[in-house]
C-alpha cells in the first residue's frame, strides 16, 4: 500500500506525551503511514474494556496494522507479540488478552512472534514504556513492509493468552448480566446480545446494590423521556442500558464487573 494504515488504541489518555511520542516514533520510521487514533480513553489498566473496544471496532477499520497498548504488566513476564491474522491484518501489543477479541473478529491468528527482543525495538528499552520502545516501532516497521518473521521469534498461536469473558444468563425469567464497559456518556454495556426483549416492553432493572429502576426496551434514546432509563441494543448489537440525557452508571450506582438483573415489569 502506498499509504499504509496503523490504528492505535491505548489507556494512555491525552494529558501526557505518551500518545504523541508513539506517533512520533511511527512517523520517523514510516512517515507515509496514516495513523488512526481509535481511542486513548480505555480505563487505565482495563484489559477487558480495551479488548472489547478493539474487537468491536475492527470490522469498521481498514485492513492494516492495529497497535493496542493496555499493559498493566509492562516490564513483567508477559510477552510482547505481533500477530498475523487470517484476513491480512496484523496486531501488535501485549499478550495479556487485549488482542484476543480482535483476533477472533479477524478470523484467527495464522502467525505469531514474540517481539520482546525485536531487532526493530528502540534501544535502550524502557522497562515502563514498551509502547514507545517496542510496540510502536514494530507496528511502524510492519506498516513499512517488513515481514512478521523479521520482527521477532516465532511462537505457537495456540499459546496466546485468551481473555476470559463473562456471559449473561437467564435465571427464572430474569436476565442476569454483567457490566463490561461504560462509555463516556455513562451508557452501560452488558455481556448479553440485544435480542433479549421486544421493542416497547416495560422492564425492571435491579442493580448489584439492590436499587430497582423501571425501564423500557427501545431502539433509540428518544424512545423514553428525559431522565428515564432505556434498555436497548447498542451499535455493536450488545445489550446496553442508558438514561436519556443522563448517566446510567450514576443512576444505578454501578461500575464495570457489577451485576444487573433485568426482567419484564
């Protein structure tokens, strides 16, 4: 490609220089690359949230190199990896489960290498900033045309760490789900698909601390009044809970990992 694509997801935020420095590293190595910042607002250290965002977004991204850094184990014994996917994408990041949902969305891993001692890394390698010194330069070199085999030592794809995700279940007619992601609007994404209820159905939502709130299953936020609770299928076809012009996470007093029970009213 004359203009290769590198997408970039992290929990770095934008207050510090981490994102900008990684951009600079990529620009020095592969100046022709187009870098798409998917998000740098993943909650700090939340590998599961990062994996869900990357896996959900991947089908809408150009085929390219997909760099992801949510790495609470940086400097420890977790591996740094680069992966080649069945659909031609390459993933670069820590082997802590962050890449597993994206790998599944891309048809599975066909080749994997350990890049912890990659010849493409910047020396000396910082113990705490592998995004700059390992992941960004490897992603840039792959975007510039380098082969995966040149980036590191081959490893068995079957040995990659897969993220263990919770799954909602129905118990005595009640959907018991878990909060897996909260977006910037306070909308709550659950570990269930969006086909659990029918449009217009009145529902009761019970939070982990016992708070019960009436809701309605709808298609858009405008299907309920301002300040009212909505259960809906989100853009990634997952079941979600929102407050029209408000915050569901604040209304229900919940956070990631908490249980929600939803049943017909």
